[in-house]
């Protein structure tokens, strides 16, 4: 059975830089307050009208495809991870297929938020291992800026997130010294609501009361209403302390799961690339696993939390900076909304 190898990798971040000081124009906060709690100094916002989740993903994909030495027409499957699609439906995968003039290949969209890229990578890996596909494009892309509440009431969420995209091309390899060794996926829906965007969503309706009880105007407001907007119920919500407490437990657990499965220890890791949720979480995990600074890659300081895009962006930068060489043991790990968490261990 062949392994999956990352044959090409790419990234895209908007040109528009939004610093912590820029946020002080919209909310009661400060550079010191944000850095102390998150480690973030700045982030990118896709403010151009032609920058969407799909177009950013396409830009990253073009780079990954070129670096893989193939063309878009060689891609035979797409897996696109995002929580901020261009449309409520259809998903972004088909937009990529269309805009890159690919054949009528399959396109799968993954909605696992911060863990989305590792989930997508795992799905693609299984297709490669089964022999079903030979060139799979995996994308993580997010445009958060359009959905954030730039107000003091939401500053604990709005200061964290940024926009961007990353992509990889997976191909089969028979080289025993390279490729994805294993992936590990988990969830616990008991805490689903501590990090969520509740509306618009079907949970808010009242079908049990019977349609006859509502007039046309009320029916139209079941999915979205002025009350939702007035109460800021259509923006992301996060119970930060609860998320932090769970993340610092599950992050190292899922890293150790991958290492143990393959007979390695933390000291064997050349580079851990964690989801860029919060620099404090990454530092806590680093200390718990007794890793040195050179073994953990963080770039949240520049880009903020780009959820599904954060790992491929960080992985791409680490590779471009020469921090990863062929044969190096690399671990990817994520934790986020759902709650979901995941890891992937690979020999680069």
C-alpha cells in the first residue's frame, strides 16, 4: 500500500496588514492587551472585492500545483476545508474546479473549523492509500474578516482571527522514508456550543409549533432575523477560558497518540506545526512535551488565527525557510470548534 507524500505546497495571504493598534480605532483594546492574551501582533484582512475564501484558496493551490510539477488538469480530486465559504451552498471545492478549468472531478468540502485541514488531509490520505486517486488537492482557506464584530463587546473573538489560505498536493510514494505515517481524528460534541457561530442556522426555528401559526413575515425570519442582528447573535461566540483548558489537554494527547502509534518520542520530532490558535496554547504544549524552540513553528504573531488555513500556511513558511528537509519527522496538530482535535505524523 503506497503512502501519501506532500508533493507541492503553497500559501496566500492578503496584502492588507491590520495591526493591533489598528483595532484600537474600533474597540477598547491595546497592543499590549492582545499580545499578552494571544501573542498576536498583526493579521491580514482580505478587503479587496476580488478576494474571497475560494479565490485565496485558488491562489495557494496554483502555487502548490506548480511546485508539484503538474498542471491543474492532473488533479483528480479536491478536498476544501473552511468555515467561511463563499456561499452558504454550494461549497468552495466546485469553485476551485471551475476556476482552474479542471476535469469534472470530485470536490469535497470539510467543515471541521480549526481541525479542518488535518481532517481534510486524512481524507485525502485514505484515497491515496486505496489507490483511488493519484493527485489530490487539499486546501484550507478562510475569510474571517467579513464576519467579525468590530466592537468592544466582541473583542475577545475579533482580535484573534485573520484571513489566508494554504494548500498541498498529495501523491502516492513507495519511498519508505517519506510520506504520511498516520492520522488521528477526534471529537467531543458535549462542548460544541463553547466555540460556535449559532446563527443563521436551522436550530433557531420553531417547526414544532406548526407552520400555520406563523405569517409570511415570521416564516421569513426563522433563518435570520433583525433580532439576531440586534443581539449580535449572528457573530462568532467563544468561551475563551473553557476552550483554553480543553486545548492544553487534547493538543499534547493527540501529538503523543501519533508518536506512540509509530514508535517515536517527542525528542524525535524535527518540527511540530500546531494549529495557530493562540501562542499561549502552543507554548504550553511545547513545555508539556519538553520540546525546544527549534522544534515548534509559530507564525500566529503575523497572521492571527486563520483556522483551517493556519497549518498549511505555517507548514509552507517553515518549508520555505528551510526548517524542513526530506526525511524529517513532522507532526501537525489541531484543536478547535466542535470540539474537534486531530494530528498527522509524516516523514517529509
